[in-house]
C-alpha cells in the first residue's frame, strides 16, 4: 500500500474576492419584480439582462477553484503521511458549456470548489499521529457526501469506487488511489466519529465562501436600497424521522427515565397508557422510543401540499424531530437559499450542499435553468 505526504496548511478564517464578476448581477426593481411574480422563476431569470452571460461556464471556469474559508477553531492540519490525498483538479476536460451536459451536481461541486480548507474539520477525530498511515480524512468526508448524495450504503460506495467504468473519475476527484481503497468499515468508523458540529462548520464555510463571491447576498439587492438594508429572511422546517416507531401519542422523554421516577403521561391524560414498572420495560417498550428518547410526534396544523393531503387526520404522523431552516430571498438571482442547521439525532445528510444547488445549476447557463419558484 502506497502512502503520500499530505502537507500542512494554515487556517484561513476569511476569504475575499473583491473582483468577483458576480457582483455586477442586476436585479429587478421592486415594482417590476411584483409585475412578473406569476412567471416561473427560471423564465424570470432570463429577463435579467446579464444573467445567462454571467453564469456561463466559459465565464466561471477561469475563476476556479472558488476558495473557501475555515471558520471556527479547528486544530490546524500539521501534515501527515496518508493513503490518499484530496487535491482540487482542474476541469480541462470541460472546455465549454456544452460539455457540462450529463454532469451531475456533485461532480460539478467538486470542480467548482477547492475543499482543502475542510481537512482540519474532518481530521479532528485523530487523537494522535501514532499508528499506521490513515486515509486522508477529507477524502473520506467527501466520499461520504457522495454516498449520501447518491443514496448509497457504504458497501455500495466501495463497489462504485472499485468500478472499472466509474472509479477513475471518483478516485481522481476524491484523491484515492484506485489500487488502495478504504473498506466499508473504514467509512462507517470515520463517519461514526464525525461530530455534527464539524459538518455545521463545513456549511458555514460554504456560506461564507459564496458570500465572498457575491453568490449569496449580504444586503438587499433591490436597486436603490442602502447597503445597510439586510436581505429578506424566512423560516422553514424539515421533518427528520426517528429510528424508533412510537405507538403512543402521549410519549415523552420522561417515559425512558428509571422506573422509580417514570410517570405515564397517557394515564395522566385519562387514557389507558401502560404499566411499565421495571428497567427491562424501558428497553423493550412497545409504545415509547427507547432508542430515540427525545423524539416526538411532529405534525402540522395545516398543510401546504395539494390533495390528497398527507396531513389529514387519519394519516400516521411522523415521529422524530423538526429541523429549522433559515432561507435567504435573493432578489437578484430570483432564488431562495436555504441555510440548514443540524438537529440532534439527525443522520449525516447533504444539507451542506442543498443551498449550493441553485448556484451550481446557474453555472450551466441556459442549458439547465432552474424551475423552482419563491
């Protein structure tokens, strides 16, 4: 097995891009935006004079890679011999916009950004430099994002990295040696020891990087508005299902406390409830959620979905958590940018990439306009 030296790199908490061409993106005046509000968002973008020209691949490619900061306080990467080495690779094989057809969003993401500043985040699981050379923690972290993006289990991810047809592209962009690949247990261990706070730092890094290039607004983009006027902000939420399946709508975290202190909210509400009075009952409860004691029934008082209404009274309500999301309304790009958080119990997801997708699709110019509205 070969090893390569992954050199030390300093922490760069802030990036600046004062010459970013995206700062020239025009915006509809308030009155004109209101007049075209019923037009689909993708068509409205085509009405912006410099939108298509500004986001064509031929304009974006010379700016690559887009740089990212390393906010927070992770320990600096001090250099180490590893079995892999992620480095940003130029897109010499994609000289024009037409060559982007068929390229998925994840591959485009790896071509747009240099993710090297994320290495200190994923390396925090290392407790010492002793022991055999590991795989580059950033290679493992980005490969995990690929697995979640594609909906793959760890075993399927390893199969794809070993595939004769697809492995060269994946391994090249992620920094793996095709003859020396990690197993499923390596990915499982690495991601099991990755804290959600580190992933949240990656999300912050992406947001600050996009703001530096004026791809996410930091102030109102309406013509004539003062710079001190902020952006429009709204909130949304995503339901995260628990591993457990709860059968009692009165179940609370108190149902999982030791037997001597365990009440029964259902009985207190005049329902049948249960008579669990031993420690064994807590581990095998048929009504509560011993594996996810903080989970609860989550339901809406109304629905924004068309019929048939999934939130109708006779439907099964999801059990889990509500993940709160803040959404920036970008009037210049006629686009909303979700800035998602990580809620307790939430599995590893591509939330960090969700708000990238609008901007990445913009890079396809007029070949692949977005169709979402806000």
